[in-house]
């Protein structure tokens, strides 16, 4: 039977892929150029900007145009962390479901073994 001590990793799990996807270097695949800058820009435009007031959104976009790679990655880390926190209820429910299934399987297994031992 699983407990939260074993399943806690599920809660911050979205942070790693969300952050790593924005850290991609520039690569060429199938004749097209892909880079992490486009991904970081998408996160700024579709995650950060809609949550800000207009003046702050314009200031963020202006700052992002002048940002260095390190500054972009730090901003992307903040956005990935915020997105992970927004996904926390979903990951919590996933953890609860995993624990419930584990508990049910363990209880059923014990019940079947008890019945088999009695007969």
C-alpha cells in the first residue's frame, strides 16, 4: 500500500518537463530550426501576459525583448513554477487516485489470500 511518503514526487512533477522544454538550445530538425527562445516566448505570451494588467504586460514584453539568455531562463523558471502550482490540485488528485488504487489492490489481495487460507 502506498502513502504520501512514497508518492510526494507526483506533486512537483510538472515542474521538470515544463522548465526543461524552455531550455532547449537551437536545433535543426527535418529542415526546420527550433529553439528554446520560441518556447520561452510562447510561455510568456500565453501564460504570463494574460495574467498581468495591460501596463505590466507591456513592460514584461518590452523587457523580454531585451533580455539575455540567462534572464529568459530565470523568467521561464518562474513561469514553470507558477504553472506547477496551478496544477497542484490536479497532481494532488492523481496522487490520491494512485493511493486509493494501491490500497484497494492491497486490501483485495489480502482478502483473497485470507479466503484461500481458510479453504
